[in-house]
C-alpha cells in the first residue's frame, strides 16, 4: 500500500513539475527573444491555456488515456526518471550569461565585470549542480555566429591574463573547432576537416590549461578538456580526466554528458562503451539525480543515426527507450519529428511543445512549423 501511495505521489509531482516547466519555459522564451515569442504565439496560443492543455495531456498520459505502447510511450516511468524530470523544470532558475551584456562589456573593455560574471557562474555550479546546464550553454554560445569578437577576447586575455578570460577564449576556440569538423561520423569526416579541427582545438587546449594553472578547480576549463576528448590533441588523457572529475566534481552531470558524447560511434567509440560508462556513473547518482539520464544516451544517439537514414520507425523506438530515463529536449524533438513523418501529428505536437518548453532553438521551431503545416492539410 505504501509503495502505491509513493508512486501516486511521484506521478502527481511529475505532472506539476511539467506544468511549472511549461510556464517558466514560455517565460524564458518571452524574456530571451520577444520577436520569436510573437511569431510563436499564434501557434501556441495563450500561455495559460497552453500550460493547462499540456498539464491535461500529462495527466492523461499518467492514467493511460493517451494512446501509447508501440508508437508512443510516456516519459520516465521510474522514481529516478521522475526526479530527473522534476529537476529539469528547475533549470530556468539559473540564468545564462546574457550574450548582449557579454558582448557590450567585452567591447567596452570592462574586464573586471566580465571576471565577476564568470566567477558567479563558477561559484554557483559548486553550490547548486543544476546551474551547470546554464553555464555550459553560455560557454557553447561564445562563437562568431553570436557576434563574439575574437579580437576583443584576445584583448581581454592580453590585458588581464585572468582565469575567466582563458576559459571564455578556450570555449570560443572549441566551438570554432567543432564548426570546422562538422557533425559527420569520424569515418565520414575529411582529412582537411580533421586538420582544421585539430589546429583550432590545440588553441582551445592551450587556453584551458592556462585557466587550470590559475585555478585547478576551474569547471569551465574542465568542460573544454572533455570537449576535446577524441580530438588527438587532448591535454589530459581520458582515464586521468575521468578520475580527476570524480574527485573534484563528483556531482557533475554536464561534464559526464560531455564525456559520454565522446564515446559515440562518430568519435570511434561504441554503444557498449557508452552504456558501460553510464552504469559506472550511477555510483554518483546520490549527488545528482540528473546522472540517471546518461543511461538513455546510447538510445538517443541510435535514434539520431536512424533519423539520418530516414528510418523513422527505428528512430521512434530508440527515442522511446531514451525517454524512459527522463527528458532531454533533443530526444523530444527527435521523437516529434519521427511522429510527424509517421503522420501522428497530435502526438508529435505534444512532444515538440515540451521540447520548446525546455529549450528554444531553430531546429525545434522548424519541426513545430512542419507539424502545424501538415495538420492543416
């Protein structure tokens, strides 16, 4: 009887966590880009009705009234997955570094304020592990496409030689290296792409090591180290890096996500390696419930691989398996796209709305537009 009550309570908290997620997701969207929200409002409708509708869908999924099974499975299904989902709803409590503010301070040479911005992020991730998601996102956004000037970054480094200047420039170089490499599998990446990738990755490694010299516990520097695994210019060997991370950041989910990505086949890894790593990291689950999601990583990548081949049914199956471990905006978008191709438009719409509630990006907006367009036919 007690177990039944616990399951019911967990389901109820799961539902309300998603309701909260949708509200803050829509709020973050408005705050981040009012123009985008204006374009979305017609398709999403009023925020409150959107939230109410999605809440009803999640409740219906919980009592079985939404059709699921072979085509569509409900999210999570275990207490661990439900806790992971609840924590995703808290991500928006930790704001990213404002790109507008960053660009302005960088252009104006306000280096003390820039250092303080990054210092706050570094201190926050130690105290509140869920904050590392927004910090990582901020670092991934430091690229030329977002209007970040390398010349201004160089001036920051040359003037201050601060830990945070090195962290920011290492992130910029890492982002540039990945753009040069492309997203293809290792076997499909040209020698010229690899050469460009390694040349730029070497610059990222040099800066990350400089940041680590300033502060041996620099979370931003270690994120770059993980991103460079498999590059051929790794400043720290993988086994040693994992050991250091387990000692310095035992709670970190985001660093371990970067690690498991480098075990994907596209980086000459394997799915068995990914699964083994995910199992090994469960030892640290008491320190961060988000680590539960790592078990779905191999299925998420299999879904992506099937999607690239146009095998939407296989993609759907793998997405369902991945989402059994919790929520990830990319997995939700992937499943929504598969459902759209299979003409399951209502189910696709549920997933893409949830994906957008977590993370607004052009790929998800494109998928949503496709779904609405086909629903009107």
